[in-house]
C-alpha cells in the first residue's frame, strides 16, 4: 500500500512537471508583461532593461530551468503586480477557496446522495420523477447564469444575502449553493443508478430476512456496495471544485485562488499564475490519490500491489 | 385438531401485477406444519413455490407482487396483519430463511464476523464484544466451518461456495428460529456439497427441533430430507401429505408424472420420461383444472371445474376430479 502510494506520488510529480511546462509556455504566449508594467511614454530602452531585470530576455528553456530550480526551493518568484512573493500571495488566498469549495462540496454530497438514494428506493414515484427533472435542470443550467440569477433574486430583490465579497457566513451561502448545483445533480444521478444496481441483489434481501430495518438495509447494506462509483465521483468533484472556483469567485468577488488567477492573467503576472496553477494541480493529484486509497477501505477485494 | 399447528397457511393468494395482466402466482394455498416437521415444497419453475415462501415472510418484490388474501397463522398471530415493525422481529428470530444463491447472499463488503453477528446485535442478544464473538464462533462451529477463529475477519470472497452456504445457515441459526425456510438452498452447489448441506440441515433440525420448509424441484432431496411434501402446480397445491405415502403411491396425476420423470438408478433408460405439453400460461389460465391439458386422466368435467383439494382416506390431500370418480387407487 505504501509502495503503491509512493508510486502514484511519483507519477503525480511527473504530471506536475507537465502542467508547469504547459502553463509556463501558455503564459508567455499570452503577452508581454512589460507593456502593462511600464507607462505609455516609456522608451524601448526602458523596456529592454525591464525585460532583462525580469529575466524575460533569456531563451524559453533557460527561463524554465531557472523557474524550476527556484520552485524546488520554494521560491516561485515575485509578483510583478502585487510586489510580493507569488507563493505567499497564493497561500494567503487558499483558505477562502478551501472554505468555499468545502461547503459547496458538502452541500453537493448531502443533497446528491440523499436525493439519489431516496430516488432509487422509491423508483417510479412522484419524488423520483421530481428528482429526475431537477437533475436534468441542474446539469443543463450554466453556473455563471445561476450565479447572476441568485444575486438578482436572493441578494438584490429579497435582500436575504449580501451580493458579493467575503466576511460573514451569509456571504458564503450564495456562492457555495451556486457551485454545488451541478455536482449535486451529477451525484444524485450516479448514486441513484448505483443503488438501483445494488438493491436487487440477494444480500439486500438477506439483510431484510435478518430483520434489519429498511433504513439499515438501504444505508448500511446497500450504500456500502454502491460506494465505489460514488466515492470516485466525489473525489473528482472535490478536486474540480478547487480548480473551478474561477467562475464563481469572479461572479461573487470571492477573494480566493480562482479570482487571483483571473486577476493575475489580466496583469500578465507570470509568477502568480504559475504558483497558483501548481497549487491547484498538486491538490488535484493528492485528492485523486486519496480517492484511490479509499477504494481499499470500501471494497475488501481491492489490494494495492 | 386439538392443538393449533406451528404454522398454518390458509387460502394464501399472492398476485403479480405485470404489464400484460395479473398473474395469480399463489392461488389459494393452504397447508399446516407442526413443530419438527420438514415440508418439501416441490413443483416446476414458476409454480409459485418461492412466492409462497416470500409471502409468508412478506418479502415480496413491491409493488409488482401483493398478497391479496388468506391468512398466515404463526404463534397465534396472522403475519399478514402485523405492522412492518412487528414483522421485522419475526424475520430472522422466529422464522429464518436461506436464499437460493449462497454466492450472492452474503454482503461482499462486510466481514464474516460482522454478518454472522448481525442477528445477535439486532436483538441485543450479546452482552459484550467478547460474548458476541463467542456466540458467532458457536454458530460457525454448529455449521462445521473449519477453524472458525481464523475465519472471523475474512470476507465472503475468501470462502468457497459450500462454506458460504453454511455461513448463510449459521446466520439463519443465529436467530434460533422456530421455522427455517430454505428456498432451493442447494441449486447452485455441486452434488457433493449439496449432499453435505442437506445432511447439515437435518442435523440442525434434530438439534434445535425447528420446523423446515424446503423448496426444491428435486423429489430425491425431498425423499431424503422431508417428512411431508406439498406438490405445487400453477400456483396451487395439488397434493399434500406424508412423504412416503405421496412418493410411493401418488394420488394426483401431476405427482405421478413428476415421479415418472425421475431417472431410476441401475436401469438403462433410453430416454427420460417427459411430461407432455407445457405449464399453463398463468396470465390466461384454463377455466378448469390447470393440469388438464397435460393429464392422461383428463375427463370432460376437468375442462370446466377447478378441482377442490380433498382429504383422502389415508389422510393426505389432493386436488383431482378423477379421484372422486374413483379412477385413482
């Protein structure tokens, strides 16, 4: 199991290198930061000097080598816009994103599982039909649109929640619910079909024969067997949420990593974008590994070797 | 009829509601069991054997099937009128059940100790963890699981088919039920294991005095294991009685035909006997006796009237018009 985990971490490290190369090259294709950093009346000489100062005059492979050497030592460079270490900036924004993603994820799993499993046990009922309609809506409606409608209805018209920003718990609710809708719908659909596959099994009937209550039959004997696909999706969703906060954070002016990435891209702040993407990618890799390791807990037949 | 029987099923009717129409899967089944009895419930696939058992424990696939009439008297109560909560305390404790497929009856993600211990936990029968462990080991020993201590933390996939079936039996025993329903318990096991398992069932029955309903389509198994037999055809019991009487001199032409279809060891038969025709379409059953189209004793009257089940002079019961006309025996 330890060997498996280490092997997976090694592969993850390779992924991280790949991601850093892509983002490194892509950012340098996006434009010249000196055009934004210098005033309009700056001379070509000023520009050349600034490029030298930032190290942008060197060939791309050399620039990347310098980046990697520094990054390994924990130095992701200085932000050209905020004039502070890029990684420090990213880590300062990380808690806000984790808070948002964490709540959104909890909402998605709670609603998704509850509606999906109940849908499966009451197959064909009015509840089941209603859930199916909601799932289709939840998957079809774009996030940015939902966010804007929520702000209009619940913040502007009804005044229940603040329109944007971070502060009280009330600030958290609209962006978290907006982010949760789509994954909740996917989770509901998947847990419904996974449970339907399990509920017809003989061991479910056996659990009833033993005298288990219907709730124990479904939530203990049933759900544990439907858990693997559900856990897989949950892991992917949590990882996605950390990366997908960009849209929601922008709409609700939530000061997290997603918003930082957008601002940094517009400012051609290479160091910040690279640091933020590396953090998101690392989170993705670690969460995926964590999901793969929980399979062993969920299904005794899975061994890691 | 001085003392009430242990289990008395009276005019049980369970219908299946399919898109094509209503199927009377169990159509007026009645029988009674005494303590220590073992009843063989035989008949071909679709004759309503399993449906009868599932109706007794109220484990029908809802909403497709529903018991629409009759009584199941157990210990002075009609099981069909109990609340779901009361029914749960009957299941597993008073009446146990062994399902057909041992490979599928155990939950793949829980340990053997967990699954065998569950009936004890559900009725709060274990005082402590070590007490529970002892009780689990006891029932595992009772069903002859070798070195049960080493088996506790294993999972079903680490067990052979025969061992899984014995574990299922251990789970049924854990509730110390007064009646055990075994629904074709050996169909998916090979013949040697099958024989071992049936011997185990008889042994357990002797030890505990529980009654047994054994669903099977194998008359040989019934002859070895049971003292009573009920032959089902198209949702009805066509013959019910003492196993030796019924197997030696069947009263109903269907039982007779079933026995004729058995291979006889030591003789060279070119072809096994086959009952002509097919079982009736239960969506549109014949107006008269359901077996009439395949019966060699069929009379004109059989086409029109359903034969009632009648007690014969030797105490057994059979449903055949020819019997009344004195044609059989």
